[in-house]
C-alpha cells in the first residue's frame, strides 16, 4: 500500500514538473502563429497603425477583419 501511495506522489510530482514546460510550449505555438498572421497581414498593419507596437489582441482582431473582407469579396 505504501508503494501505491509513493507511485501516486511520484506521478503528481512529475505532472507538476511537466506543467510549466507544456505551458511554455503552448505559448510558443501561439506566439509563432500570431507572428505568422502578422507577416501575412503586413501591408494591412502598416495602413492602420504605422508606428505603434501591436498587441496580440490587435493582430487577432485585424486578422478577423481582413478575413471577413476577403470572404465577402469572394461571395
């Protein structure tokens, strides 16, 4: 029974150690995708906010807006 408790504790510790790494990888994926969107929308960015640093939310909002415009012109 002690062995089972130790195994559970060890599994818990492993999970707690892995959690920050998993979160870091998730943030890196998000940031990479946002940078790709930013590069795809380069000219659109320059028109709207030429000298300001854009937040991730700004990039996502502009991507939605740009995608909607493209979709409307295609239909």
